C-alpha cells in the first residue's frame, strides 16, 4: 500500500510532517504544562488509587471496575502490534505525519476528513517506569494508541477507509505519567476479543519510528460493557454475534492471561465511557 497523497499545490503547516510539529509542541508543553496538569490532575489520582475510585464510579454509572493494574505486579505484557499498526513496520507510517500528535482520535487529519461514529470513549493511560530501583511515573514519554472502528475496520488498511487515518493518535505523558484520548468504542471482529492497541516510546521525538518503541501492548475491554454497547448502540449490531463466538481464553493475545491488560471502565452508552489502565514498562 502506498501512503496517502498530499495536496502539494496548497501546502499548509499540517502537511509539513511531524518534525515540523515537534518544536512547537515542545514549546507549547513548556508554557502550558502547569495548565495541562491542572486539567489532568484527576486522571493520575484515579489510576494511582487502583480500583478504588473506579469501583465507585462504575457502580454509579453502570460500568465495570475491572483492573487498573497493580504496578507491583510487574510490566505490562509485550504483545503483537497486529497487521494494522500504521507505524511503518507493516506498510504505511502515520507517525511521521503532521497532526498525529492529538488527543481527539475521532476525526481524520491532514488531507483526510472522515469521522468515526460510535459510542464516545475517553481513554486514560498512566505510564510507569520500572527500570530503576523505584517505581516512578514516566513523564515526557509518548503513547501511540490505535484501534478499529465500530465496523471492525482499521483506517489506512481496510479498503473502505484506506484513505482515512482516524482512530490513531499520539500523546505525550504529563509529569504524572498520564495521557488521555477521546475516541469511540471499538467493534468485536472475528477471532479477537474487543481491544485497543498501544505503543510506548521514551520521548515524543522517538515516536516517529517503531524501532524506538519501549513496549507494544493491548488493552482488553470488559465483557459486560461490550455486551451492553453491542446490544443497545446503533451501528454495533454485527458485534453481537461476533462477541458470542469469541472468549478471552481463546483470544490469541489475552488467552495466556488478561489481568494486567483488563481496563477499568465506567459510564454508559448514553453518556459515554471512561477506560482506565496503568501501563508499567
């Protein structure tokens, strides 16, 4: 597959590549870091508290507590990036494109203009560094998150949406190791349990090449939440039968254990969901 063509005749800033974005992103983060931490302060508290905060939220909102991963349990497992990573390891590389550093993944960027429809989801990840003698939040790391749409298709690869690049994005972790993405609930497709993919890089600059990644993994979504979304939300009808034909035990990724990758989920179809996971690497 070749990469998407750019409109060279009317070249704008968003067409200049990630290397053009980086200096501006770094400067913006330097100036706005304190404000950003004010916005994300609660994210770290939810994750650090383990299941406690999520249990109460889930009970009130009808979600599932799941697990935010006990950091003491060890590193999150290394997993396959799958056939549709978009990181240059298997065809196209979205990581080099200007616009990939963003929190809202529901729309395409650059010359693409598609919108991914579905149940709203906020994904909150907190990255921990286990390399030293003390466990610490990994500030300034980069997380690349991607997943399928509500039809079980992947942008940049599936024929019907090969020209789109939505449901893919990179965020830099704050001082407390947190990142947050706005996206949609993914479908269940044949042979796989509902999931999202992510890669962790030491820095935002490293996130332009998959060869620099520290970890590739996947998060799993709880069965009761999946059942509710697929049974009641518009556009997910095909996932009802697919979910019934799949199990965590038979899944090619989570079959050897999913406790470290099972996200905590709170919310509802009407109000959207919040997906939370600790990522120790």
